[in-house]
């Protein structure tokens, strides 16, 4: 996946309403814009737009169901996103450990200068 596609994916996941929608869809197995709007503090039209964003990045897939569409989470795409997030987290853990070592070395140097006669 390209960096632009990753940016789109993370932008989609970054919205709290869309994360809540993913939670609801995962818990229920699937859902419609109408059903989700009844459980969220946004209009059906807003839910439909959010579902469109999630669909474009591949996190949900729509199936026609009468006059509505039923949305289901693509668990493989979600698992891929989780793996990416874990990788980013591990990289930041490494960076933060390095920063901590530098800060501790600076502090030791200060302490040593402070104890000299």
C-alpha cells in the first residue's frame, strides 16, 4: 500500500465518530446508515458520509439491502491497520528509549560536574 493510501486509512480511522461506527459494526456484525444513526449523535446523512470514507479506504464493504446498504467491517484490512499501528508503536518505543538514554547521560554529566570540588 502506498504512503498516500496509508494516510487516507489513518485519516479515516483518526475520526472518533468513524472509530465508534467501526466498534458498532464489529459488535453487531453489520449495520445500515439508519441503524447506526439511531445509536450515534449524528444524522443519517452524516453517518452515510462517514461510511463512504470507511468504504473508500477498504475498512468496510457495502452490500445492497432493499433501499439501504448493509455495511460490514473488512477484518483483514482492519488487522492490517492494527499491524501498522503496532509497528509504528514499536518504532516510537525504540526512539523514546534512545531519547531516555541521552537524557540520562546528560543528567549524569551534570551530576558529575556538580560533585567536583
